[in-house]
């Protein structure tokens, strides 16, 4: 109250109202962008309101949203993770290899269990690798995660010999093609993961430590916050969620393409997190904001492609969205 009252006192009644409007516009710019995109597509884009279009958009936004949740946690510590796309490719490559292996053919039940678990263990190891580099060895997050950004996809391509790995397993494919109440299973999974992440950030000691590290790492360390374990865990969670997203992509296609799975996902995830309100300097983890950001990123992509705009322009639009979101963050501080 003491910080806000001078602004109101020095502004006069109508400037105060104008200032309040500007503040609300900056604070809720994501919702405004979402409304504009929805209205535009409903009026201009053919078949946008059809159930099949909704199904496709939910399916595609789910992977962005899941990775964005993990990215938001990493950004909350003041870090960044450029390796999420490569982790998606690596985790996605493992499931078909298991199904196609003699073990998977001879023991289908155990093979199915392994196809769900081993990719996540591999993803967790990638997160552990990133977290140790950042937290223990004090490597800059961009450099630390750039290592897997470069090598992770290469490892996936070596494992698959650079070939498309196709398989047939209805139970695993349900992860990407199943429906509950007419909506994609991965949409419900995204909601569940978002609720769990929201609870962890808001209701647990881990969440408090996470925000404390991003707010002031030195002060958190002096206050007894276990900075290293919490930072490592944030990177592990981010990689595991990227692994889940990679498995969803493979399940949708019943095939693994290590060269394309998760390609440029790091851009989408960072954009979604920032648009959703995550501060690049850390200290804030708006989980449902990341979901909103993911929806906006997907709708921008869909809007451009559905109206005949080339995919390269969509990349420029994403970059512009990040710039705008960062500008709005700076504007809130003024």
C-alpha cells in the first residue's frame, strides 16, 4: 500500500484511472491476445469452430504446454533450458527401439512398461546432467544446456541410425491418440500436470525455495535454502516433462523421427513461459500462465498457416511475441 499510494496521490483522478487501465492491459495482455486470436479465427479462418480443428489444436498445444511448464520452473530459478527439444527427440527414440527389440517382441507387457519408463529415466538423467553443470560446476545455463541441445539429438539419431522408426502398439499410441469425453487424452494429461506443478510451486517448500532462488540466489543461500538440490530438481523436472512431450509426439505418429521430434521446441517453450508471465531474471513461476502462453503460441502458428502464411513467417511472429512480452515485463516495473 505504501508503494502504490504516492502514484495515486500524484496522478489526479483521471490520470489514476488511465494509469490503472494501462497497468491492467499490461498485466492481462495475454488474455487480450487470446481473445483477439479466437475472435479473428472465428470470423476469418475456415472451419476454425469445427470439432476436428479443436481436437488438432489441443493435440498440438499439449506438447508445447507440457514443456512450457518445465521451462517455467527452470526460468523461475533464473536459468534457461535450450535442450528440451533434443530431450524430446532422445526420449521419443527409445520407445520404438524397445518395441522393435527382441525383448519387446518376446515380452510385450514388460516391453510396454519399459517403453513408458526408460525414456523418462533417460530424460531425468539429461536434466540431472544440466542441473549439475549449472548448480555444481557453475556453468552458465545457456552454455550448459547448449551441450545437450547439440549432442542430444545426435545421440537420438545414432540410436535410430537416422531412420524413421515405426511401430504398432495400441496401448502406447493411446498416449497420443486416445480420447476422454471427446477430447484428446494429452489435453487431460496436460491439465493434470499443470495442477500438480501449480500445487508444488504454491504449496510446497520446494516451490518457495524455487522462487527464492530466482528472486535472490545469494540471499537464498545465506538463508539456508538448499540452492543446488532445488536447482538440479528444477532441471530434472523440465527434462522429464520434455520426455513426456517427446513420447506424446511419437505416440501420435506411431513412429519416431529423431531429426524432427521436438525441433525448435525450446523456442516455443520459452515463448510460452515468457508470454505467460515468467520473468527471465527468475523469481516467478506462473504455471497456468505458461498454459495460456502455449495456447497463444499455437494459435498464432495455426492462424498464419491456416491463412496461407509461410511457416518461416510464423518463426518471426514467435520472436516478435517474445520481444513484446519482455517489453511488457519491463514496462510493469516502471
